[in-house]
C-alpha cells in the first residue's frame, strides 16, 4: 500500500510538473517568463470581471487606487492591458486585457489543454522521449502511458509550489 502511495504521489507530482512546464512555455511565448504569481492573479481578476474600473479593481484586490494605478501602468508597459474610456461617461476608465494579457490570465487553462494534447499524443506503448529526459510512466485506463516530464519546472514560482507540495505531503505521512 505504501509503495502504491509513493507511486501515485510521483505520478501526480510529474503531472503537475508537466502542467507547470506548459504554463511556463505560455509565459515565455509572451516574453514574460519572470511574471509573478501576484501579477497573474491580477490579470485573472481583470479577465473575470470584464468591465473593471480602477476603483473596482482596488476594491476587489483590497489595494489603494494609487497601488492599482502603478500596477496598471506596469501592465501597460508589459503590453498586457490598455485603458479604455467608457462610451457613456468619459470620466470612467476601464482596464482591458490585450491578447497577451488574456493569454497570461488564461495560462492555467491553456496549460491544461496543452498538457492533455501532449498526453494524448503519447499513446500507450509508444514512449514519448526528448533529448536528455527520461520517460515517466503515467497511468491511463488499464494500460500505462509514457510521457517525458522535465525534472525541474521552468519558472521560479512553480519551483516554490512543488517544494511546498512535496514537504506538505511528506509531513502528512509522518
């Protein structure tokens, strides 16, 4: 039983690592491999809210308006958002995502889709290998599937997440 638990933990950890690799690839494609978790969360919030103003974003994120203005200015320089005046009231400015901003805000979903495609490409009995990487067996139906998963994630915030999960899992088993 303990051996099976360890095996499942390793498979889950490897799946998470693959998802993280896919999301890091998306960030790199946008030219933003150093984006922080907090910045991603703000972009997700803007994406989820639709018509969001500076005041509303400050309220949602529990930040001051000057903090939001500074953050939005940074996102504008990163080409992730733009300001759009309300057609009804020119005093109201909406924060809108650019295509790049949308891609980052939806990176988690896009990464899961990429991960599914990678796993679907690697059919049972056909190992999927890349140079310098060993295949990792992933369960699929009764058969198994081999898929290449890097040993280390690409982005710094994903390294921290995996370390936290690993230590949390191991401490819960004691």
